[in-house]
């Protein structure tokens, strides 16, 4: 059973979400303020965090930053009434993986949860072929190999651990090899944000991804195209 912590101070929202997710088979813990939420995540092993921004004791953005200091991989879904582009970008820049605005449809919340859990907790792929490289789910680019069923990432024979957002970013590059992709395109495809204001969230996550798969100075795959964006290109 997947364990989810809901950090939310509105009792009506908590009751609605908790009841609905329990009926879907999830185990739900609740924190009604930000500080308690941070402590819960630090003391327990949750599969996903649902986080409001407007919280007593500590706001959701600070909660997210505190969680990320000790836990880089747990998916964090912001669920808040603050729905402007600026708020969404702030949530993503501070470590969130997805953002859902209140009021929301419960079916959409469940879909977001399932998507985040699939990316962070992949199921085991059936053994359809002894050679993994021939598997239909496998993407290969230079010495980088990604199995999109098991979510396993291998670079130069070494397995690489990615967060759900880093993985989604990498898959977007792999689906657009040798193509120069703008920051606006990446922001829309990976985070679902379409806006005209400036943000460095794309640059921050590209840098995270580079540190994990491009740690060889003379064999880099992700290249910056000045004034245009990024491109996945063979050395």
C-alpha cells in the first residue's frame, strides 16, 4: 500500500481527500501545519507528499525546501488555491514535481498521484527479451540507455538514480534527439507551465541532470545552445 502524507490546514479539504484516497487504497497521514509536515516526512518513509502553500507555522514553499534538504526523491505535489503562473513557477523552483490548483476534480488529483508514483516507483518489467537493448521500452543514445518501463537509467554501464522530474526531463530530451529545444518548450512539456515571465527552473533542473549523466568532461550529451536552449547531441 502506497503511503501519502497530506499537509493541509483546511479540515474540509483534508476530510474529502483522505476519504477519497483511502477508498482508492492509499494509506494517508495528515499534518495540519507546515512544521509538523516537515517532521512527519523526515521521520517516515512516504511515497508521495501532497502540500498546500498557505499553511500555519511554515508556508508550503519553505516546507518543500526543508524536505528537499534531506529527501531529494520523494514526489511533491502542490495542491493550493494560488494559481497564478508566478505561484506555479515558485512551487516548481522550490522543489515541487507537480502543481494542482484548487478547486480541483478528484479524478484529476488521482491521475496526478498515479503519474508521480509511476515515475518514482516503477514496477518490474516482464522479461520479454534477454537483451534489454532490444526491448520496445528501451531508449538508447550514445552510451546512455533508458528503460521507460522499469525507469532504469544507465550511462556508460553505470546505473544512475534520477528524481521523477529529472527523469521526465531526460525522456523529453530522448524523444527529441539532436533537436534544439527552447526553455519555453521544456517548461511546457515537463512542468505544464506556459507563461512569458522569466524563471530559471529549466536551467536548474538541466544542471541537476547534467551532474548525474554528464559527469565526464569530454563525453557530454546535453549541450547549451546560447540564446536558443538545449540539445541532446552525441559527443
